[in-house]
């Protein structure tokens, strides 16, 4: 038994872990309840299971094929982008969609249908997946795609590992000219201005992400830095990653409001004053926080939550204003905020992105953060027609989830057809009461 | 040891240490021949090595306990690769978690897998290398072979026997320029030990592999990995028997 947690270190659960060292060692008979776990970068309880087994996929790391002429890649689901990207970029290819860290497995990318700085143009990871191989609850192995068992395909993409164990993933990469990105910085001095800059950047830049300061007071509230990027010509080798790692959980007082306010202020000044356009290594552009290993430990023993929501285009300005009003009035400790424009919704039945804007709020579990406040945020999100990301979530209520994900009944029908006994289940699926009949 | 001097045979190729070694050897340009019990897993490993490093990899099925099959396996391997420079033996198994003194069948299997099978393969490879006047045989042993312990003496005795055999073989082959290398890992974080030891105390297969390949390239005789085990086992070996027999070590 090992104590496991998501990236937010909340909740923590004691789980029985198994670690198959080869694909042939995978068995659906390991336990009456099992869930796969890659590198544990989901924030909440998606990869935890206190009622059965957690299957660690890290040793299922064979690259099965990589065609350097066509950019088609197939690999076992335990392979990480950290291992794959240097390899592919050297060949002039890159994943069109990557999340904010390279330390994710292919299986995790599929299960969470991750999105990245390119969503407004390229959509989510599911768009780049051609075919999946799955181990189902009855022990059979199947392959699915847009043409073959498409219902299972779209239930697995974004399906949080609950349709079965993803064993292999086939992806179409895109050509890149180098490992260098030209970054363009745009500055907003308040919430509205920064949102305007996000709009501009999304129209002009293939890759775009924004950092907002929600701790600044007065007129500066919501000031931010929008970072847009595009690949340029240059060398195709990734810089080796120098990681300074946070060795232990920091004391609870380390990250506090005044310290973060000061940090935000300095960060804003630094970025706002920097060169408008500059060349950065792609590792630093796509995965800025990877250089600080185990940065989640800075939030201490209690951990934190990342509340990531998306609102449809029509309600973004009003919605964001309402949400930030609540944050301000309740004095919520929002230590990191990122915002991004999303493109159209994908076909994953439980996929998170929809056409609109997403906002991710990192908040430590502290006095000023209460479940009551989060429920109020849930209500606002629902009122404005949006939803919350399951891969970051640790506390959504069952009914809230069902309201936010209208395609859940369709997903559940597929789930029941391949796994009627819910052999693939996790803390998340139990918290959301997926096994019960309520829809 | 050079990449262009012939293929490297890895016996027990799908073990995690072997896979890590294979990856390192592949980046250095060695041609590999994987002998594994599970042909599908060997095939995947070969695909991985080819896709990642463009390596030349062939596979053959090895049933370590089927001694009768070893001569033909060796003949077929030579025919396929032409030139073989060395063999890394990486298979092994701990055997039953608790030793049943009366269960000879199980005991014999553990002894055969960890010792007799190694000798059987050496009987094929050593004469070839002796005639060739160069090359190497490396075997992954274990610190468990340094002293018989209550917890794992069947496994330990087989590993110890293998170390002795290799010691003699080393003396026999050195005039021909053939190296015999005994590798003694401590706890390594693999399927064999998962759950038995806290991960902190176990070395990763990758770090062990790096040390092994270094040892192969230098042609070392015997080495422990990680190095600290050399001193741990020195301490273990000097404990007087009347005290050691009472100790329960984990």
C-alpha cells in the first residue's frame, strides 16, 4: 500500500499499487476495481483508488513505431512526452497539442484529453490521436478509432481512464522547423485590457497563453502578461532540462498572500519591461514550470486545488467579471491564474474544452478557501453555461458534474456497454457517483 | 569492446535491467540479439530500439530451463548474426517467497534457472569466444550470492555458485583474451523486488545499466552496483557464523 495523491496533493489516499513491467503482464483481473496511473499530473483524485488497485504504467514505455517521413507515431501508453519530444523534434516533428508540462504519459494525455497553448487553432489532444488500443474490463484487447468502434474512441478520449486501460496510442505529429520559439509578449494593465490582449494574441499567434494577476488591488486587478509564440528556424535539439527540485513539502507559511502579491508585482514588471519579441527554447516556452521540479510541494502539506473552468464565448466578459468579483470579495487566495482562448469543442464525450475562454485558478487549501466559495463558483460557471475540468478537480459534486457535462449520459451508455461492473473505477468516479443510476 | 565487432547477445532481454542496458548499447551503435522467453515482449523491445535509435535488433526465443534447446539456439543465432562478440546474461528469479524445505521441485527450478541455465549457455558461448580469441561473457549475479541468508538461500546459493563458476571460467579464458564479468547488483527497483523494498533503497534499472555498460566497456572482472554494496557485503561477510545465523536481515 502506498499513499498516493494528485499533483495538488489533495486528497491523499492509501492505494494498492501494481506495476506491470510489460504489456503482456497487464491483466484486467488484478482487482475488482482498478485505474491506471501515469505520471500523476492530474490534480485531484482521477488516478487514485483506495478500493482496489492503481496500475502504474511507467514501465510500459516502448516506442513501437515512428515514421520520420510521415510523422506517424505509435507508442505504449506509459511513454512520456519528456522522452518522446526530444526524439521527435530531432526528426523535425512535434506533438501539435501538449499540456503545460512534459511529464505526462500518452495515456494521460488521452484520458484527460489535454489541451495546450494551441487549442484555439488545433483543438485538444484527441484531435491528434488516430487510434487507441485498450484493455477492456472483460480482458479483451481492442483497437478503436474514428472509423472503428468510434463510440468507444470518443468515450475514452477525455474518459479519465474509466472505459478501460489505454495500452497504445497512435498519434499524428506535425512538422516543426526547430526547437526554438519566437515569443511575443503583450501587456494588459487591468482585467479588460488583458482579455483584449488574449483576443489579439489568439488571432495572431499559433500558441498563446496568459498569466493574470488576481492579487493586485484597485485598478491593477487582472493585469496580465499574454505570451504568444511561433516556431522559427534554428537548431532542432532541445536544451537539456536543468531541474532545481523542491526537496520537501514547504512549511505552510511559505506561500502567503503578501509574498505572492510581491512576486506577482515583480513578475509583471519584469515581463512587461522585457523585449517584446525574443527567441526562447521550446522547453522554456511550452513547459515553463518544469524547471522547478516538484513545485507543487511549495504549497505545503495541505496542498492546493486548481479550479479550471471554461465559459462559452458569449458569456466570457460577464462571467469572468462575476467570478473575479467573488474572488475579490471573499479574499480568495488565488496564487496563479492562467487564461486561454479555446477553439471549438471536441468530440470526446467528457472532454472539457468548449469554444470560449478558460481560466485556471491555483488556490491553496487555506482559511479563505472554503467549499462554500467553490460551490458558489460552480453555480456561476453553470449559470454562464460553462464547466469545470475533471483532470484538475477534486471536489465537484455529482449533480454539478452532470449539469456541466450534458454528454455524460451518452458517455455512460458506452461505459456500461464495455464495463457494466465498473471494474475500471477511481476515487473520482466514486465521488461523482457514476456507478449509480442517477443521470 | 566495440560496436563493430559483432552482435551483443542479451539473454533474458525483457528484464528491466536488460532493457535499460539494451537502450544504452543501442545508442552506442551496438547490434543486438535479444534472447527472451516472451517473444511478443522481445518484439516490442526490438521495435522500441529501432524506433528510438535506429538500432539493428534481432530476436530469438530463449527457454532458459530447456537446456536441450540451447545448442540449436546458439547455432541459429550465429547463422543469423554472423559475428557475436559477447553475451550478457540477465535472467533470474527469486523463487518462492518463503522457502519450503521439502519442496525440491521448486528449489531445483530456482537453482536451474539462476545457475545451471547460465552454465548451459556458457557451454555454447565460451568455446566460440575462446577460439575467436576475444569477446566477453557478462552475468548479472547478485549480492545474495555472497553469503547464504535465511531469507533467500536457494536463490543466493545459485547466484553464489554462478559467481564461482564464472571465477573459474575467467581464469580459464583470460589467456584467450576473453573477459568474464560478474555483476553484483544490490536491490534494484524491478518487478522482482517491487513491494519488497522501499523504492528509496532500490537503485533504478537505468542507473544500474549505466554502471553495467561502463563495466563491460572496461572489461572489469567483478563489480558491485551501486558501489556501496561492496562495503555492505564486506560487512556482511565478516560477521562470524554463530552470530549471522541468528540474524534476520531484510
